[in-house]
């Protein structure tokens, strides 16, 4: 069947949204369009091509062979057009575009902030937005094109093929306490020793938390009951300093406290987990000049932090 090669850009973007989110319902919610509008747009595209683009079922919408073929070309065309739109806006407004960065709490101050300062010196008119969160929240936003870059500790051991990972530095989670804590001067602490005190933990630590809890189970003990959870490093610092709480944190985050002798790493064999600090971008997409400069600035900042921890 013959078809017109002049496809409607809006319909193509509706098609890409359904591909990205896996269903018409989720795509409508994420794009701010009605489900009816998306369905009509994709149906018009299918009529124009003379072929079905999706298999619809209870688990969502999966692309057909023709849908997968269209995806290869439509995504490249959309990326190219978005790049043009961004450059046009820059010329019209005198700005240099916008870079949207997502960062986990462990990376925000020690790595992302120095990198952003370096980036701003090189690109003074670049719009920069930094959003904080935890990895299970940030990565969907990256895939939904709400963020351009995510910088975080990979506590979840992510393997999503849609993501590209650049390793910055390896970080180590250790059990921390204030220098005046009753356990601070003891050695070879056991899981049982650690259960006698209250805990404050970061949120959604993934594989690190599972390894932590399993260590107690392997010792025949229940993990700490009812720990306080927080994504605020300042809150965790206060409870450790003033409340005698124990916590599990990357050493890099409390380098200043450790160097000043205010905090200590507890001598608890087996309670240490290495995790990579990673920059995530979308797989297969070319980097803009600001993104490339940011990545280099992040590497420089991570190298400096790593040197401090040695």
C-alpha cells in the first residue's frame, strides 16, 4: 500500500511516547495529553502507513515489527529536531540552552556542586537545573527526558540497556558513629554489638541495604528494628552527633567529620560495601557540548574527592 512520506511530527512524538512508557495510559500521564488524543494520533499514523504499530494487550502496548522499524528512524529524527529547536532557542534568546541534572544525596555536594561551578565558568549563559532524589526516582525521569544527566551511587546495580554508565569513582559504605560513641574505641565488633544502639539509614539503599540486613541474618539475628530513614544528610548528621545513632554511609560524605576526629568508622568486620559513583545518560544519544564538559568536570571533582579519601 502506498503512503505519504510527509508524516505528522506530533503523531511521531505520540508514537515515541507510547514506546517509551509502554502503554497509552502511562504515555498520556507523562506527556500531559489525553489518552484519546494519543490513540487518535497513533491510529492516524497507522492508517497513513497501512500497518499496525502496536500490539495492544493487558500488559500495555508492544511495538510490532513495523513499529520497531519506525522507531529506529523516528527517534533519530526527533533527536535531530530537538537539537535544532534548542539551538534555535539559544540564538533567539541569547542563552546557551539548559542542562537538567539529577543527583543523589551522596553526590550533590561533594561532586556535582564543584562540577557545576566549573561548568558555569565555561558556559556563563547556560541554564542549569539540579534536582535531588534517589536513584529509583531519578532514572525514570532520565528515560522520560525530564533530565539530561543523573549522578548517583549505583546502589541498585542497574543494568538497564537504555542507560549508558560512566564510572567516576568507587565509594565505600561503612558503619559510622560519633567519636564519643560507646562503640567508637572497640574493635572487631559483631552484629550483636551493633544491635544495642539505634540506627538512622539513608533511603532506598538497594543492594547495600540488602547486604547489610543479610549480615545480621547470617549471624542468626534479626536486623535492626525500626531504623529511622532519611534522605537528608544534615538530618543523619544531627542524629549521629546528638542522639548516639549509628549509620551506614559512604566515607566520602563525611570526610570532613572523619578528618576532624568528630566521627569514626567502626571496626566491624564484614560491614563494608563498595559501590560505584556513576554518571547516567541515555544510551545511544550524542552528547551536547555542555554535557561533555559536565562529564569532564565531574571526573575532575571525583578525582579530587578520591584523593582526599586516600
